[in-house]
């Protein structure tokens, strides 16, 4: 028997647009639900809330899949442009936008079985929601607030380059099920910066 997430991932590979839409909606719903509970206290901090574009945050769900699934999803969705990922990061990715609200970042490893974050995730958990991404107007300041007020340390000591000229940092945030949710804060920048 297939799980809702497995069925949703399969839907993203469909030749039928409505099946791809339904798959994206389910992936987004599942990722957003877990992250929503994990970060719910963040919205109570006025400055952090503004940095995260409340009351209408821009949220993308990051879906890690095998190379084969990555290629099938990409082809089924018209071969979207691959993101420009820094060479030191073991990832390939592209985004799918199904509406203003539904955005899915499809990720795979460049080195199956390797030591990169996506390879480790796939090895440990298989295909699934690997991260939830929040657009942020100032990742450095948001990181300070999360460290000082919420006692949540970033994965990296400093904001680092991300895909397509963004600046990013990541946070493992406790989830209601006793696990953790990987939250990426990303800040859009111009190529000139």
C-alpha cells in the first residue's frame, strides 16, 4: 500500500496536469503542516514575523528524490531550468510552481551514496519532504533572533551562498512528533552582490 506522500510524488511524474497539480498540493500540504506547527511560535515575535513576510509568508517545500524520480518529475513538468547550485553543495534542484501558494523545490544528490546532505537524507529516509524553505528579507538578523529569543542554533555559523544567488541558513526545529524539521531561511540577492 502506498503512502499519501509516495502517491503524491508519483503524481508529480504524471503526464496528466491535474495529477501533477494534486501531487504538488499534497507534497506542499504535508511539508507545510509539519513546519507550520514547528515554527508557530516564530509568528509571535514582531520583528521575526516581518522578516519572514507575515502575514503572507513565501514558503516552498523541498522534496528530496532519487535521480531517476528527479528526471521523471522534471520531464513530466516541461524540463524546468536547473537551479544554479554552488559547486561545494551536493545537490541538483529545480522549482515547480503550481499557483502563487504551491511551490515545490525538487532536489536530488549529485553523488548517490555520497556524504552530501541530500544523499544522506535519501539514504536514511528515502524520498520525502527534506526541508521547508521560508523567504526572508534578512537571514543574518533572523538568525540572531532565532539564537537569542528561541535558542535555536543555525546549522552553519554564518549565512552562506545558496542556489540562484540566494543567501541561506538552515535550522533543525523540534517538531510535535519528537523529531525535527529542517527549515531553510533564504534571502534573494542580486548577482552583483
